[in-house]
């Protein structure tokens, strides 16, 4: 049992689990926002088109409720409440569209970043290639000390030739 808890602590302390937990919390909050958007903003427009007061009130009654003489239900109504289902579909579509747009933006940014990075790397390679070509084609210029020593050598050579 002790090994189990140690393994669980290792698992729970990993960064991925914490990231996932944050994602779940943000996702549930986002789901509430979308549900409110659908219920409070989109549904009234759909209700205007369908003539219904509320989208969630849409239903198909399969069997009406049986009432006794006092108006109490003896048998409950059997109905398909498709309005809730339609609202859930609209919620899903908006959430899926939002996630798709977010991921598309992130992927576009990632692709642009990678293209810029590849361009910089290519420019660096080209620069290094140019430098190596220039180094190969140009003969290195001698330093001032070498030039001075060459002049001294030439002078000594001239003096020795004049003596002969």
C-alpha cells in the first residue's frame, strides 16, 4: 500500500497532471460560458424563428398525463424533450468551433515561428558558407611583422649582391 501512495505522489506531482487539471478547470468554466451564451443569446433568436418561448420547452408528447378529478397526475406525461437536445448540440458546436479556431491560431503562429526559425538558420548557414568560400579564395595577408622581416631579408639580399 505504501508503494501505491509513493507512485501516486510521483504521478500527481508531474507537471502534465497539473497542466491537465488546470485545463479541466478552465474547460468547465468555458463550458459554462458557452452554455450561458447559447441559453441567453442564441436561444432567444431561435425561439423567435420557431415561435416557441424557450428552446428547452420544445417537446413531442407521446402520451399525455392522466389526471384524477383533483388535477393530480395519476400517470406522468411521456414526451421527447428534443429542445434540450438541440440546445446541447448548439453548445457542442460552439465549443468545437471555438477550440478549432483557437488551435488553428496556435498552429498558424507555430508554423510562422518555425518558418522564421528555419529562415534564420538558413541565413546563418549561407553566411557561414560565404565566409568559408571567401577564406578559401583569398590568400591570407601577412602580418606587419612578417612584412617587416621580408623587407629586411630583401635588403640583406640586395647588400650581399652589391658586394659581389
